[in-house]
C-alpha cells in the first residue's frame, strides 16, 4: 500500500488506481504481418522485473487518465511519475 | 531411511526426553558438479528432487535455496488441497497430485497431516450456479468426486454460514469435493527434504543463484553465492522469482509476480470442520489444527516483490467473511503476511522444457500451487529425467502462449485470481 502522485490530481491512495502493467510495449503497426511468436511476445511475455520498472497506471477511481510510473517493485518505492507520450525520466 | 519414524522411535526418544533425535537432513557444502540442480527449495523443488532420486534413480542432485527451505510460498499459503478444476488438462494435473497426497505421509514416513475435510465452493449469483454446476459435471466426467448442494444442504454441511436471502450476496448453493482438504504445509517441505536427503540429494540453503552459465544453447552450470557449480540440467522452481532467473538467460516468461496475502486469527475451539471458498466475494476460510481461522485474501493488482500486500485487499476479504460468518465478528486477527505468486495470463502453470538445452521451468502456479506440490514434483522430475514432458503436463508447456492452446482456468478455478 502506498501513495501515488497522479500527474493530474496530485497525491492519492494507491487503491484509487489500477495498474496497467509494463509500459512502452508498442502495439504492432502491422498486425496482419505478425508471426505467432511476435504476437506471443506482444501479448504475453513480460520482463516482470524485480527492481526498477517502467509501468502504466490508470487513476481509475479519479480522473480516469493513464500515465506512466518508475517504480521499484522490490520495495514499492515510486521514483518518478510522467505523462503518456513523455520519455521516461532518467532515474 | 537412516532413522525411520514410528511409534517405537517415539517411545525410545521419549525416554531420553527427546534430546537425541537425529537431524532430519544434512547441511552439506556444494560439490563441484551435479547431474541435476534444482533452483528453489520450496515444496515443488524438494518434491522434484525427491522423485528424481526415487523414480528416475538420479542421485547426484542439489537443491539450492537462497533462504531456508519452505520459507517462501510453501510456508505462506492457506494449505488448501483440491482437484475440482474445469478443464481436462487441469483436472488430470491436480487429481494426479491429490492421489499422491492420499498416500504421502506413508510414502515419506513423515506425517504431513493431510486431512480430507472437504472443500465447499459457494455460489452467490445465477452465473455462479451455472458455472459451478457445469464444473461439477465436468469433474464427474473426469472421475473427480463433486456434488452440488442447495442452500439448505450448504447450511447443514457448515452451520455457521449465513444463508439468509437478505444479505448482499446470498448463498444460492455450492459444490463439495469430499476428497479435498488441507495439509500441514511446513511438514510437506520437511518431509520431502528428509526423504530426498536420505537418498543422497544435497540440500544447500542460504545459497543464492547469481547467474546461469551456458555455452550457446546448452547450460553448463550456475554461479551462486557459494561459488560456481557445474551441471548439465537445471530445473527452475523459483515461484515468484522465476522471471528473475529467466532474465539471467534472456528468456521472457508470460508471468507477473504479485503479492498474495493470508491471515490467521487468534486460536479458538473447533468451529469450522471444512474449507469454504467463495469466488464471487473472494473469501475463503478454514481452521488450522491449532484453532486459528486461516483466511486467504486476494492478490494485489500490480507487480511487486514485497512480501506484504495492501491493506485494502485484506479489508475487502474480511468484509465478505463477516457477512458470510457473522459469528466471527469479534475475532481478532493475529498475523498477516504475503507471498509472491507468479501468475500466467491463463492462470495455469508452466512445467516445460525451454529452447535452452538442459534448462527446465516449473512456474506460473499463481495462487494455487500448494495443492499440486506432489504432482508437480513428480511430473517435473519426469520432464527433467526424460527431457520430455509426461502426458499429464504436456499441455502445460511454454509454447502454448505462441500456439494459443491456453488452459484458461481464470473463471473456472474456485477463486478469482
């Protein structure tokens, strides 16, 4: 349990948010040309890092906007929060 | 076995005030080379080593564990054992395990306190009723015992459940698997450790794996905090940390690791003599032999390796528990903890070879691995020894995420993941 600093609403309880998994997994531009292996990679395979990870989150019980987060999964500490489309800040 | 446990050994040791029991397993330093190394000294890993030695006659085995054996999810679960899964592949896998459980204490000469007290799954809405009835039929077709109970029968089987039609999620019925039940989780790790050790398996604790050495697509050994150990076959049974090991060899797994919580109450006299699970409101409860209520909560919905979990998850579970069991309203909760579970997108495990020769993964058990411990060990041992899966775990390979042949137990398993 921790607090999250929503870039639109400010600091709120984590229970207001939904995690959207690993960030910066780009949706394939040419889906019809993808092989089964590439689909599996896009849909299912995850780094699942123990340590600093880039993630997508949604303020689902608030402004409902998506944003990105740099979080250490080994201790739940949040290093940075940044908006969709922005480059991840160097930690 | 060097020191068989029996009524006579108990009497003999009682006479010397229980001061002369032999230690149950050795504490060896790692050898330079092993035929097989198992990474992870939980129940599944120790069972794998046990069956490799017992059924496949491979004796030169090490189990390396970064902490102490059974200190991870083996000692953190709610000890529920059942096999009432919907799909044929899952039914085969979990019932294989349940059949081994039924003779496990004798097989290990170690009392794992397996208690077939039954597991009841409650239905709270019409869709639940349809799904659970369907699962009952599917179970019977797979030769797994299952019965449907109406509300009155549920009340008769477990009188403390609130079956009033006026609660938010009324009990509309439930299923019962009588062969299901619970076991003592620590005893399972200790029993397998003792059994494996007696056959020559080295159990190396406080030994963290730092890297996997390979030559092209063949494994050569592992780098550990106790130095390099050579081997040709590595079985990874690292539960929540499977991805950490996989990242060492640049394999991506379809896993996300999340904290799953459980909690126990203060001990009270016997009040509930079965296991009751409720998917819709996510509450399940049983009572340990010490008298504590054992309550399982849900997972946090985000990736985390912290073994604690969020408060709101516990709160949600206890709300549901209190509505279903008003009698527990003044119980005090004694301890709460979390374990890191590795969840597959289809909520089914992976027991599989990889594209690297000699590297095998047994992971993705998610929130329900304990019940499968003996079967998982047996099938993983078979997979490692023969370099081919057993027919019962053939469907649980990594390639199913490429082919699309998923074993989708998400909605069908007894509790939502």
